[in-house]
């Protein structure tokens, strides 16, 4: 089906969509569009010098006849006869000049535009649309419209017998091409010269002086009246393309004395071919609109000749059809066709945009039959060159209007898509209602296929149908959404589009209610699957009940709608998936909350239990050890620390909520992890508590909210630890790494801490104000993230420099944040400060956990683990412990002790453990190797000398 047809010039009236209430009983929604009149076309000869022709020229000087009517031009010429005679005599003499001299008169007109055309075709357009316009015409008018011919003027069989002429070499054909019927004359099968797909904006039309020069051979002493009227009036004719072509053919026919004429224009269909389409069928001159005296055979004969001329790109002049063996007509038919002259219609770039044909020239004196001469051929070609230039300009103007319409439609659809809609059907309905006024479609239907369908099935069902109807009300159009079931609308063409995955354009259908139809698939950009089908039906002619075919511009608008519908469908599916996942997360959280929350009896037992004092539990001692405490006492020790810091009283914490929260935190740690478990959490919280209680200086520096945040963070800083570090999580591409990207474990610890704090019955921060609650969560998050060793390595130099100052301004939030970060690390690493027996137990647990990760790395990733996680280096454990103390722990505790003398037990414990590990390293050195241990001994001696000097 062709994509475009020559249509009448029509003033398109774009407008804006407003919503209104549907008066119909069965209407769900309506959209009203008010059309706005366009500014009138430019009139006069100045039209040929408009910016459409030369966008780089801002202004031109006035030309003769600008803004004047044809009769004004003729009157002026009559009043200045001397000038007129001299002017046209001079112009007439130019006809015999050489082509080189002609080219010098119009140097600004390029002979070839292939480079410019290629650039224009390659230029990107919005939303992946096709180029600006096709080479054929898409012009419409409210007064007169061209109906497309029922027959396709592409080449039937047997036409190459006429193409076998000096101007058109014969193409190789099959043996069957030698047989002809009486209507076998048609266009060639060889590829016809494609007219430009879009007007070449880089070229300007030929100047009026050049046109006048070419056409002084019109035969009229005072100049060609048709050309003068056309050029002088510009677009004043305001008629259709058919009227313009009819005027040109009538003038040329009368001028050359022809009996009949025909004219066809080139159009480019969806497949890229460029067949001819009739604008004026073979008709006797002066009998337009009346009965045709020529038979079907004559019409087919004219089509074949014009097709051959289009293929050859040069005129064809038959002196005597009766003597030409290529004419296979009987004598009665040959009596009506004696001589034939056909020339191509070319634009200013030399590209064929149509073909004109004249038959049977008669002598102007006695009416006898004559032949078309070479001068007749030249005169007709000159007239058609002017017609081609005008058609090209009209096409350019129409293309610009169509692109303006398309841009407006795209903007409106983008605005609809950008807004939030509660219903997916409403979104698609508004988008479809946007393009219906532009395409003049009566119906628009969007078919949504069922899920999990197979194209191999004989019948494909559609789960939903969105159907809209457009009703024109004068200058406005009302669009209604009708409730239709899938069985109420024939899905045949949507089914074909779904299978072919290509746009379907049909101008005639079997159903009486469908006279023009176009379907376009909606694709998923990710999978390239067809997820819906958009269908437009019955393109109506404005102010008329007639229906015409959808053209290429309509196809492009529908394809644009398909792109936006695809985006809308993907958006709706994404929203649906998001909602489903959100519901799944809520279910998971409910399950987690159930399993992480202690039983009511356990909570009540802790609530009624008598909490031992700090002295009894020894939580004030830096040498506190949780290994020997029963599990219930570890819970009570945690409660005691919150009580002694007066956090329960200061923040009005519900005691039952505190008990449930502590029990939930304990359940949040995994029992199968050797070291990073509940005991480590209790030890970290106790170290923070001991530092805060050892001196009033820290409690003076920090606010009460900061102390509460530090205690909560220290107890929750390793929640749900998996026994591996961040490096392993990232290397194994676990969901935690995908979720957070960096500090995966620490972010997970904080989020689980937040989950427990928000769990019903564990909301110990519920009495805080909104601002305090937000600040507390921020402090907790900063403190937990500070336990990442990467963060410590980045900030330790700044803290060590701060510790060397004689006086520190602790009122600065930056300084306090740095101090909180270092205290969290000091508490996290406090196992290195415990008494030696406890230190050995903890080191064994840490080694067990690290070696387990190293075994996984060796097995899963086939890589050699780092030394501290390599089981094969177990004999080097003392040496590695000494290195760990010297590089990480000792500098930190030395800086903390320098700032707060009450924290010196941490430094002393670290020193003592280093001595023990150094002794073991020396023993290991004697038994195994002396390389690594000698280095450690030298480092130890250097550190001892440095310590003694500083002390």
C-alpha cells in the first residue's frame, strides 16, 4: 500500500488539547481540541525568494512583479511596449545560446545535489523518525482533492519493448516478456530514478531570469502567460496540486495543439520504490471532469509510456504509432493514438518528480494531424521544468508544516507521559487522543496482547483493548473513550501486525465501516518484543464525510505514538514490579521481625529481673571479659550500662522497650560466626562504656544525645555479620555489594539496627522529638560506618595530628565527629588490650574466622588469600599479630591516651600483649624461619625506643 498520495493543499490547523466532560452516556472520558488557523501563505513573486528556498539569506531586493497580480503585470507591460519588446527580444535570443552560457547565467544553481542530499538523508531526526518528507507530494485542500488511482502505475509486464529505444537501453528480460496484450505498454521494471526523499534545503530555486530565458520559446510574442501568471501570482491560486497540474497541462496542450493529455507524479512507498501515481488520467483536452473518450487500453498505454520515460529520465517522441511495432493495438484503437510526446517533470536539482504525456498533435491552421517536433519537445520540457520547481517548493512548504505538526504532537505526548497518572489506561488514552486530531482518524484502538503468548499459535488473544472515537464539531473535535470488549473489535489487522512486526497501511478494507486503516507495533526497547499494537481507522477529510488513505506523515505520527506507548507500558510494568517487590519486602520484614523479636515470656523475665551492679558485673573495668558470663548476664550487663549512664531517665526510655530491644539485638547476631558475634558486640559496648565512665571529660565533650548514639552504635556495629569482610562480599558479587557499593557490611549493620529500632515494642527512641530523632540516627550511622578499617586508615593521620596539640577545641562538630569515629575504632579493636589469656582465646577465634574466608577464596575464586587469611601461614601468626599491633592498634591507643589519660589502661594492655606476641614470634623464628621474625624484632626495638623517648 502506498504511504503517500497526491492530495489537495490543505490548511492544517494544529491546536491544544483540553479535557472536557463527555456528554455521551457510554463515555468514560473526553478530550477536546480547538484548532487554530494558520497564517496565510505568502503571495506574489516574492514567494519564490522566501526563506524556504534560501535559509541563509536574510533579505533580498525586490524583484519585478513582487506582490503583483498577473493582470497588473500584463497592464504594466502594455503601458511600456518599448521596454517589453526589447526585453523579450533579448531573452528570446538566449534560447540558442550554448549550455555553458546558460550555466553562467545561473552560477548559484548546482548541477548535482548528491552530496547535499546524502547529508540531508543522514541528518538525525527526533525519536528515530524517518527523513523530513518523501519525494512525492502530500498536499491536501478543502476545495479539491486528488483521489488515488485504483491501479498502481508501477511497471506491468512487457513494457521493456518500448524501453528498447536510443534514449532508454533495453534491460535484460525473461523470454516471456516478448508476448504482449493490447494493453502491454507500461513502465520499465528496471529501477526508476528515485526522486529525493526530502527537499534539499541546501539549494535555492532557479532565479526568475533563468526561467524566463528558458521559456521564451513558448510561442507567445509577449511571453508565456501561464508562466507569468504563475510566477506573478505565486501561491495565489490556493488550489490543489491537481488544479496546478491541470492548468499546466491545458496550457501546454493548447500551445502544442494536442488532443489528449495525462500527468502523473512520483511517490515513494514504504518499500523504497518510486512508482507513478495518476493526477490527471488520459483525457481529451478541454474535457476534464467529463466522460472519458479513451478506453482502458489507452489508459494502460499512457501509463506504460510514462513509466518508461520516468525510468529513462528523458523525453520520448513517437512520430507514428501505427508504424511502431511496439504498439499492440487494433486499428480502431490506433486511430485514436497517432503521435505521442512524453517528457519527465524535473525539479531544479534535475530529479524526476513526475511525467506528462500529450497525444495527437493537430495543425493549428487546418486541423490536420501533425507530429511533435523537437521544438515542441523543448517547449514542453521548459514548461514542465517550471512546474517541477513549483511542485518542489510546494512540497518543501508542506513538509515544513507537517514537521511542525509532528513536533507539536511529540511535545504534547511527552508532556502527557511526564505527568503522574493513576491509571495506565488513562495514560494511553491521553496519548492516543493527542495524535488523533493531527491524523484526522475517526477511531484509535490500542491492543494489548495477553502474557505468555506464542506467535506460533493460530489465534493470539488480546487481554485489553483501549478504544477511542473522534467526533468533529466545527473547529473543534471531541474525543471519547468507549468501553469496548476484546470481542467487540476485529483484531485481524492487529494480529497481522503482531506477527509481521511491521507497520500495516491499507486504504481499502472489506468491511464497509473500515475504509482506511493503519496499524503499528509497539516494541519493548530491551527485548524487541511487540507488547502492543496501535491502530488508526478512517482518515476523514475535513468538512466532509469522505475517507482517504493514511499517508506517510500519519505513519510517522503513529510510529511516534508507538514509541511513547512503549515507554508508558515499560513505565507501568516497572511500577507494577516495584509495587510487587515492595510488598515482598514488607512480607520479608514481617517474617524477620517475628523471628528477631524475643518471646513475651523472655521479655517479661528480663523486665522483672534484678540487674546486678556495675561492680558486680565488672563492666567498669577495661579488663572486662564476657567469656565467663552466662548469656542472661550479658543481657543484664547491657541494661546496666544504659542505666548507669542515665540514658533511660534522660530520654524517658520505656524499660520494657529497652529489654525487648536488647534481646532483639542479641538475636540479630549469628551464632555460627566464630568472632563477630554477640560477645564481640558486648565487648565493644563495654569498652565504650568504660571510656565514657572513666573520666568526666568525655561526658563533658559529648552531648547526651551523642552518648546515647555511641552506645547504640557500639552494640549494633556488627549486626548480622557473615564472617567475611567487604572485599569478599564485593568479589563474590553478593546482593549486599550491589545494594550499597562501598562499606557494604557497615551499611547493612546500620540498616538492620534501624529496622530493630523501628520494630514494634523496640522503639527506644520514640520519646525523642523529630529533630532529635533525625540527629540521633545520623550520629548512629556515622559511628557504625566509622568501624570500617578503610575509614580509619583515611582519618587516623588527622586524629594523630590532633592528639599532639596542646589544646583542642571540642566545641567544633568536625573535631567531635573525628573523636567519635576514633573511639568507635578503639572500642572495636579493644580485644587486643585484654589480658593475655583472653587475648589468646580471641586471637584463636579471629584466626578461625579469617582462615575460613581464605579457604573460600582459594576454592571459589582460585586465588591465593592474603597472609593473615592464608591457613598455610598459620605458623606466622605471632609475627602477623605483632605487625597488626604496631601498624594499627598501638598508634591509636597512644593517641587516645595522650588526649585522655584515664584511657591509658588500653595502651598498657596493648603493650603487654605485644610483648607476649613478640616472644612467640622469636620462638617461631628459631623453629621455622628467621626472615620475617628478625624484621619484627627490629621493628619492636625501634618502637620501644620511640616510646621511651616520647614518654
